[in-house]
C-alpha cells in the first residue's frame, strides 16, 4: 500500500471507532452526514471571506480546521459496512489525486456543498480542489484529522456528553493545546494518535 492509502485506512478506522463511541449502532441510524458537510462549507466561507462590501483576509488556519471537520463527515458517508477500509481508501486516493477546481476557492467550495445538498454525497475531487487552492497537502490533512479525532475521543472520555468536560485550561482552549502537542510530535510515528492522547492527558487538569 502507498503511504497515502495507509493514512486513509487509518483515518477510516479512526472515524468508524469515533462514530461507534458516540452511538454503538451509528451505522443503522441514518445520520445526515451530507447535511453536516454543507453546513460546515457555509461556516468555512465566513472564515475565508466572501463579503465584497468589506475588507476580509482569509483565516487559512481556521479554513484548514474546517476542511478537516468536513473530512470526518465525508469518511462517515463513505463507510457502508460492506466495502473494506482498504478498498474505500483506494477509491478516495484516486479521487483526491484528481482535484476538481473552479475559478477560485469559494466556487470550488460551492461544488463540494452542491454535491452534499443535491446528491447527499461527499465529492472528494472537489474536496481535493479546495485543499489545492488553500495550499493543504495530504500530510496536513492527516495531521489535522488524527489530532482532531483524538481530541474528540479525549473529550468523550472526559465527560463531554455529560457536560463535565473542561474545554479551557491554563488560559487556552483544548484546540490550542492540541495544536501545540501535534507540532511537537512525529506524524509518521505508528503511535502518533496515542502520543497525542497522552499529550492531552498530561496537560488536562486532574
């Protein structure tokens, strides 16, 4: 398997595990992942800037985080309970390698949103187009995805659903702690996700 396919398999496995943690029978619930995609697209547009009547500078870091969130929903849409993760990863790798792009990032994002609304599907080619136009690599996606997925697990383990989770400590939100931890680690390490979790655990108020 190529390095990209290996990373995609890891992300698919992590997504399935996360969805199962939130709801054991998630697969039979028919959650509207496609709706989550187009809503995130709209939120991302605010971070990128679309208002022609005022000066706006794209918040690239935030846009990348939103793309990572969309990928969580995209993977959830692709997992069908029948196709192996390796086969799904090969399909995604092929689509991500052939980006579909419009004239600018905003229009490419609208291709992604349009597929979600009209076809209830995850348009991986348009997603890849957004990545290309914002200067985001597969490694950036992997780093961001594994980090955010691990943080989601950490939140669930520390009372997120019950409302007892502490989201801000030492003057920073958990997302900011996550960014610092991820930057200090080797993303190629086989235990990258475990190291991220341990890093969060070490920082979190006892």
